[in-house]
């Protein structure tokens, strides 16, 4: 349902940016949950990534991260 939810493409494909993205990055990691992670390190500015998810009325969804 979530496109590239764990950044395993090695980039932000599937995500829409809002705010400053100058310091946003996807980097290799060995954290036991995947091969990549995302980092946002801007100070004093607003950073956000988002996606629109296709859902069905009346269904229940659990999204965790």
C-alpha cells in the first residue's frame, strides 16, 4: 500500500516533499530492518514527506513506522 515505505529503492521515489529538502537524504544502513534509512536534518525549517494512499470506505488500516 505504501510505495517505497522503507526507502529500499535507495531514494525518495514514491514520496512527495513539502518544505525544505536541502538536507533530506536516503543512506545505506544495517539496522536489521532494511538496507536504507531516511534522514532529515534541517534546523529551523519545516520538512515533510507524504503519500496519498488508496483506501476503501469502511475498511480498517494500520500504518506503522
